[in-house]
C-alpha cells in the first residue's frame, strides 16, 4: 500500500481539515465514528481505506496531524466535533501563535514542541507499509503555516525521499489580513520552490467572490471558502485511493509528472459546478427551474457535460484570480466525478480540444483525464446546491506569473524601507535570507516565461 500522510498546519491549514476529511470518510464508507459502514462501495471499487486512514483502537482514523502553535485553534475546531476523529496525539498544539511572523514559526523557541511534531510525523510514517508522500494544507500568509511548514520541508529528507505536495493559500491581489504577508509568503516560497513537488494555490479574495457572486452564500466565512478548497483538493487526491482503470494519476509521483515542469509547479485549479440558484431572486429561480427541466431533456445529448466543461474555462471558476487568456498551457489534468459516462468524458475532452481561445505551449503533450463514477459524497454542511457530477481541472500555464509578480512588488515596497525586518531577525532569521528568498521569487517569475 502506498500511504499518504496529510499535515494540516496553522489556523488555515487546520480549518481546512474538517470538510476534506468528511469527503475522504464518505468515499471510504467510514462512519463518523470511525467504523466501516456495512454499505459496499459500488461501481469501480475504491482501494482499501489505508491510503488516507489507519486503524487505531478498532477504528479508522486519519493518517494526519493537526498542528498549530496557537491554542485557540482547538476551540474553532471543537465546534463540529471533528476533533473526536483524531487520536489525541495527532493533535499538536502550542501555547502561543507565531504572531504572523514566518521567523517565529520557522525557528520556534519551544524545542520540545518542535521535537514532538517531528516525532509524531516519524511515528505516522512508521505505521505505513510504504509511505509515498506528504500533503500539507496551510496558508503561507501568516506565521505558523508559512514558517513551520517551511521548516518541515527543509528537513523533509529526514523522513526519507518522499513526495511533498502542498495546498497553499497565497496572497490575494488586493486584500490582505496583515502588512507583512509579502514577507511571510516570499520566505515560504523559497522553501516550496526548493522542496515541494507540487503546490496548488488558492486565494481567499477569489474564493469569497465565488461565494458571494456564484454560490449566493449569505455572509461567507472561512468555513465556507474552505468547503470549496476541500472539494477541489478531494477531486485531485481521491484518485490515489481509486482502483479505476480510467484513472490517470494513481500516485503522487504520477501526479507530479503529469503537472510539474521544473520550477513551474504551481497548478491553477478550476472547478465546476460553482453556481447555485440565487435564493433572493424568485424570477431567476423560475428561470433556473426551467433550465433544470431543459437540462434533464438535454442530458442524453451531452449538453449538460458541455456546460460543465465550458464553465471550467471561465475565469469565474478558477480558484485563484488570474486568466488563461493569452497564456500558454503546458499541462492539463481533468478529473471527472459522479454520474458521468466514459462517452461523456470523451465528448468533454473533444470540446476542450476544439476550443479556439486556448493557447497550448509547443511542449504540450496530452490531456490527462480521469473518471470516477462513484457518486459524489453529500456532506451535510455543504454550501453547494446538490450536484451529481463535477469536473476539476488542474493546469500548468504561464497564467500565475502576475500573481507572483504582485507578491514580489509588495515585498519590494516593504523591504526597500527594511520595514519590520527587525521582527524577523529578532526571532532568528538572518537578514540575508530576505534577499535570497527574493532572488528565488524572481526565478519563479522567470519560470513562467515559457
Ligand atoms: N482559506 C482560509 N484562509 C484562512 C483561514 N484562516 C486564516 N486564513 C488566512 O490565512 C492567512 C493567515 O494565516 P493563518 O493560517 O491564520 O496563520 P497561522 O499559520 O495560524 O500563523 P500565526 O497565526 O501567525 O501563528 C490570512 O491570509 C487569512 O486570511 C481559513 O480557515 N481558511
Ligand atoms: Mg494562527
């Protein structure tokens, strides 16, 4: 078995966990109490649950750690009884946050706590037959998610040569929660660039926009946007546990090969459907109802799948604000899930190939597409109107160049004045690391040029 260990780090990382694990639980027919359901997984079977779960006291528990230096995380996770699913030692919590300081998260003063984190990772690794890799969920904008995740990546060889993928919240274009975000993210990108195999990136501003304008969620919060991230991350990672012969990326290594190109390893994710019926608009509701009826009729002709496919290429469905227009696409994976036939998947792929406005790079080889026909898990807290099929696209293109340029510009504005640098140096960072990280960011930007 090729197991995967998932690390949720810092507030964002830990808060992204509940919904993601709900989806993994549902896929594996594990009840919320950790027991296997007597219901069988239908259609093409999933593998034994051991990719993401291991047995502990006769229950299936996540092969995963929740780590935050801030004790407040416990109360925010306690709200949904999610914590009960994790054995006590899978939860490693400190006594104070890293105060939005990468350096504090990276060079943490409590050696016992840092030792406990590494120890637990090692123990989880030892419980595996043959661990293939780690996936980190975090934000690189604060202190712990950026600093601690970077430290673990830096020392990743201690855990053997494995794949490391990250699902990372990175700075949004015009919205931030702290002035020093450009420092934290640039310093963290230095380590992602060196040690991660793939980093899927999201920005909160875009996710909130989707909640407001497409899903019509009233007062969206982190919990809401985390559900979108979880859906996308689930689609891309659940093939690791699928037996389906129609599955392009069964391992982390295969996923890496299918999406990364040297330093260009920041895939953009697009997800469809991301459209609910606007509850405030009765007329629209009626129109939507009509549309639904139409859709039912058109389903057999494959129109439904065309709608889903088309919307994947609309900017509004990207989980990071950017555009694919005029950008060169080098790699593209498509994950089909739910009530979709192989024929419909092929129709959708043909449609993509015929899209005139897509610009494929000269080294573009082929699409990787996968289909899992098991029904989509329905989760009670879902913000989505019910859907029985979805498509997730992960693409490697030049489109994220402007995102990284934006981080660089904001970094330069601060660093020119050496603003706040003493905070970082005071916690153990050498000043030279700022310019080294900035150089690496420049290389990342260059990497997007072709
Ligand atoms: N998507 C998402 N973003 C979050 C969440 N919580 C915080 N953030 C964002 O993450 C960034 C701050 O990172 P946090 O994860 O809160 O920080 P941390 O890693 O806990 O680090 P410290 O609090 O400094 O110790 C900001 O950009 C927040 O907007 C969450 O649950 N989901
Ligand atoms: Mg925090």
